[in-house]
């Protein structure tokens, strides 16, 4: 029996690995799939709720690393994951995405000379001040199997000198999860709970340090919300980092005065998908939401200067806007009631990426 270990740590990892776990069931006589959760995200709503919604088995190992500086978090994951590897002796390790847990587990794997597979390889924003960009570059340069979601990923890796035999354009495992969960959206009562009707609201997520770690930037967003709320309701599920900063910057009162602004705790996967699918517009600084809105055909404004997911902009659902008030407002007015939104699904985003990955790994291990 071969052992494949997948390492998850933060919220965007869980939906990328859940369908991989299901795909490995086809090889259960020959491959044991083991899930390690680093504990980078630890709040119930940021972690456990997702395991339930994604019908993912509980992790076999929980490392409990928690928060800390980038160096601390990375070092804790590396040390704790090394112990797991020594105990389990994996034949291959899978890391998804670009969070600190991804890079930390990747380095540990290769320091032990074990084969490493990276899911969502090759994405590049070109901005090396983003911690995720460093995590992507380091992981890709040492990985043995690089699974790519869009053509830019393939092109970037070739341009960086990665041999083409290591690169596999397989599609997007996050979209596998979205398609799987779409059948369960009727379980979500979030529209009723928040008293919303279809297309009557704008959905917001903000958590990137450049947008939420300064009082000036975060206040600008609340100012923008005041403009939007004269036209539509706003739903804003608040990430823990952003929650803390809203309070620290004294913005709770301003938020409370806007009767059309609904702030919620971070939401579970199915509720969030349901909200996204029925919103008239999404405004975000997330990576994954750019892809999910593209698949769903919902207009998305990404308040960042760069994106590592250019296919979403090429197709036209996603618009990249410099995080500056006038520019964001101008784009909101263009998009908010625009019913002729482009809708095209990127190549291989067909719900079968995980099956392709499991098959490639199975053949690799043989
Ligand atoms: C991380 C990822 C980011 C991803 C995001 C999704 C890195 C470098 N960044 O950012 O790419 O888009 O996850 O959410 O890995 N906190 C809690 N409870 C939790 C988790 C975090 O309260 O369950 C708070 C802590 O105060 C922590 C802060 O949020 O210090 C930031 O958490 P961290 O995991 O360091 O980074 P994220 O901003 O979540």
C-alpha cells in the first residue's frame, strides 16, 4: 500500500483537497490517502465548518500551529510536519495553493527527499511583496509534479525553466468542489436568514493586509459601502484579521450606522456559495473567489493591482481595480446593474480535475 499525504492549513486549502480525497477512493486497494491539518486556521468557522460542508473526513493529524509571524508559522509547520513524515513515511506529499502551510510542508517534504506534488502550480501575480507569491515560487521550484489550473500557469512554469514533463494541465480542483456542492445549495437558508432576495445585494470579502491593515484603507472601503447601500444591500462576512482591525481602527460605530450593511461572521462553504451565486456583484481581494465567480458567471471586482489568475480577467467576469475610491466606485456603477455579463467557463474547469490528478499520481507511484 502506497501512502499519499495531503497537507491543508488555511480556509482556501480545504475545498482544493476534499475532491482529491474522494478521487483516491477509486484506488483504495493500492493508495492510502492521509490528511494532515497544520492548524494555520483554527476557528470553527474558518476550518471545521468547511470539513462538514465539503463532506471531508476529519484530518488524520492536526498540528495545531496557530497564528504567528510568517517565520514562526512556517517554522512551526516545518518542524511538526517533519515528525509526521518520519512516523508515516509517505510515498508522496500533496500541497495545494499558496498559503504559508503550503510552502512550509513543501520544504520539509523535499528536505526529506520525498516526492512532492503541487496543486494550483504556476500562478503568478508578479508581485513579490505578496507572501503568497513567495510561497508559490518556492513550492513550484522544488515540486516534482506540478498540477496547473489555467494556461498562464503552464506558461509561467515553462518561462521559469521547469521541465514540461513535470507539468500537468488538469483543471481546477476548487471548481470540482463547487460543482459537488452545487447540488446541496438548497440546504442553505442564508438568504432567508439575512432577508435577502436574488440579485438584491452586493457581496464583499476583504482580508488582504494591503487592504485591511491600515485605518485609511479600511475607512475608504466603509465609505464606498455608503455609496453602494443607497442602491443595494451589502453582505460582508468578515475575516478574523479584518474583524480585529475594524475594532482597532474604531470603525464599529460607522459600520453600525449603515442600515443596509450586514456584517456577519465568516460563513460556511455552502452558505457562502449560495450568497455568491445569487449576488448582483461581488467585491473581493481573495484569490479563489475570482475563479468561483467566473465559473458562476457573477460579475466580480477585485480590489488589487495584480492577479495571479489572469484567465478570469480575460474571460471578463473579473475586473481588476486599483484599490482607490474613485476607481472602485466608477467600476461599481458600471457593473452593478449590468445584466450582460460575459460567461464562459475556462478550459478543463469541468469537475474532473481531481480524478485526473489521482490517476497521474497513481501512475507516478507505480
Ligand atoms: C491566509 C493566507 C491567504 C489566504 C487566507 C484565507 C498566508 C500567507 N495567507 O491569510 O493567502 O487568502 O489565509 O483566509 O498563508 N485568525 C483567527 N482565526 C483563524 C485564523 C486566523 O483569528 O482561524 C486571525 C489571527 O489573528 C491571525 C490572522 O487572522 O493572526 C491572520 O491569519 P493567517 O493565517 O496568518 O493569515 P490570513 O490573513 O488568514
